[in-house]
C-alpha cells in the first residue's frame, strides 16, 4: 500500500509539472498567434499544435454545456414545490379523487422528506453537477483504494399498505417533483434485483463483488426509489443486508413502497434468520410509514371493458383475437434475449404482440428476468388457459403473480382466457391467518376435495390481492386508453427518429 501511495504521489507531481509546462507553452503560443494576426502574417499550424489546443477548447465547451444545463434545470425547478403541492393542484384540476385522509398523511411524510432533501442536497451529494465539481478527477480512484463510510444525514422512507391504496402513484408524484439534476433512480424492485444479479455476474471473481456493485449503483444514483418491495427469492434474501449495508454506507437514501410491513418481509422464507439483520438495517435507515385506506383505487375503473374472457373451453378464441390485433402481419416463433445471455422462446409473435399457452409461460422455470425481456420487445400478451390456482399449481401461481407485476410495470396489454374471474382464480390461496379463521371442515366429499387443494402460503396469500386488483385495472377502459396513448407516443418518437436519420 505504501508503494502504491508513493507511486500516486510521484504521478501527481509529474502531472502537475507537465500541466504547468503545458499552460506556459499554451500562453506563449497564444501570444505568437496574436502577433501573427496583428502583423497580418499567415502561418499554418502544425498538427501537434492543433492537438495542444483541443484539450482546453473541449474543457471550455464542457463547462459551457454544464452551465447551460444548470440554468435550464434551475428554470425548470421554479415550478416544483413538492408532492403535496402537486397533489393539491391535481385535485383542484380534477385529475385525482379528493377526500382520502390516508393519502394526505402519506403525502405529508413525502413532503417532509422532499424538504429535507432540498435543504441537505449538498451534504447528500445529490446534485450531479455539484458533486462532480467537488469530487474532482481522482474521487473514483481514491474511493476504490481508501475505505470510506458516509451515511446520509437524511433518512429514507418505507411506505407500506394494502392493495390499491395508491402507493405507486404517491411515490411517482414524489419522484417527479425532484430536480432533474439529482442523482436519482426510480425502478421496480424486481427489475432492481435483476440489475444487481447481472452486475454480480459481471464482477464474478472479485473479492467482494457486492461492494463493487453497490459502489456502481451509488455512483449512478444516491436516491433510490424502489416500487413493490417484496422478497420471495432466497438468493435475494441472502444478499440484501450486505448489499444495502454497502449502499447506505455510500450515502444512499432509500424510498420504497411495499404491501408488507418490514417485520413481515420474507415471512416463512428459507433461512429467514439470515435475512432478519436486513430488517433492522431497514428500520435504522428509513422512517416506516403505513398507508391505511379502505379504498381500492384500481377497482374504481370501468371494469370488464377489456380482453379477460372467462371460458373453460375457449381454444381458438384467443388466437382469433390475437390475429385481429396483429392485423396483416404474420405471427411466427421468435426468440428474445434476456439477462446474462439467456433466451426466451416466444410461441408466436408479430406486430408487438406475443401469444403463449399458459403452460409455456408459467409452468416452465421462468422468472422476472424472462418477463422483463419479453415486454421490452412486446407490448401485448395473449395468454391462453389461465387455471384456478391451488396447492397443486402453487409454483405456477407465483410465476403468474410475477408476470402480472411485470406487465403492470410496463403498462402492457393482456388478452387472456381463464377458468374464472380474477377473484375466483385465487380463492384457494389463503394466508395462515385466513386459514385459521375458516369454518371447520365438513364431511362432504366436495368440501374435502376443496380443502385438499387449499394452498396456505403467506407470501402468495398477500400477493394475490395485488394481482386481483391489477388484473381488474388492466381490464378497464382507462388502462387500455393509457396503453393506446403509450403506443402512439412510442410510434411518434420512432417516426421522429427515422426522419432525423434520413436527414442526417
């Protein structure tokens, strides 16, 4: 280590000497240039001389771009006063429903956090321009060789509550009010963990790859907004405490939404004792706030306007509707690349629409990474034969829940046939508390058969309400209008890109 420090000192000394020589030489050349212009003489510059002028010119240009970006951001921020003010504005304009005291209470917490962040932006190194200026060129190098620990002076916020209480909307309201110049990121928890595992794979063989990954993430974003924090995977559970330990010590601030209270996360999971320290870390670095509301905003839509067909024998119906959606295009088997070199086989795909039998998408060993890869290329899924879920197909139920989560996050459109309504699909999935409160078994044969297929699973039991709610919303007129608007915007952006490419 001493040898390395000595080497760095020598390097810095040599660099400073070289910089002084360079500036002196540049000054002399500028004087000569002025003399040439004054005397009217003309003398061609050598290529080496031109090269010497490139660095200062690029530095000036970069400074001008940075300054103009700062000014643009400052002008933009004038209209931003925080999530509570924006919430009141939207209610006044009729964009949101008024009268939910639970949401207002949560917004006060978000406004408090917003104000704290604005006041402590410098101390938290939130502004990418300010942080860059203060850090200097050697920040990245020194942070890799000299251990540093710098917890943020501002605590994060962990929001949890029931299904359809508007958690995602409230967090997006908060996130969109933050200055664009800040190092911030809003991402679904599933997607965040996929990024983590992908980077861990990239740094395989490093002494502590989690520390490296945490360093990369905190370099990119100090403020992390994670939606739908839900731990079901043992691989995620075992690394979360160390991962967030590094992130928090790097100054990261977490804002998260979840259906579960921190103490209920990963309840009943494998090796949960190794996960428990993360709960303590979470409570230490975040203020925990419950959103209590009896209103399910997702179900306040014009339901049953979409493509959810309850048919036990509907072979051909989905394909017929699918063909209508793809129009004149020809559907063929395709392949989509997902993370870490994996590939997902598409049964049929055309014009942004993909068709799958339920078994091919939820009975095979697929996960969030595969579903995210799917919806990066396709905006509509035609799914045939969604069954009633129970003990016999619990794994498929988990995959279906993840599939719906990813679809909802990507605002994708669902066309499907199912054996029952969204509520009926999950009737046999119950939590431990629900099972204890159920009526005693009867001696009837049908009741025994129902009990035999009853799936008592806390994680799935809590997740089912979210899935039922989302399926209801995804089947609504409002959701389908949003989907159509999203497609139109993407098409317009693509057309603009094509036009610029032609002009170039």
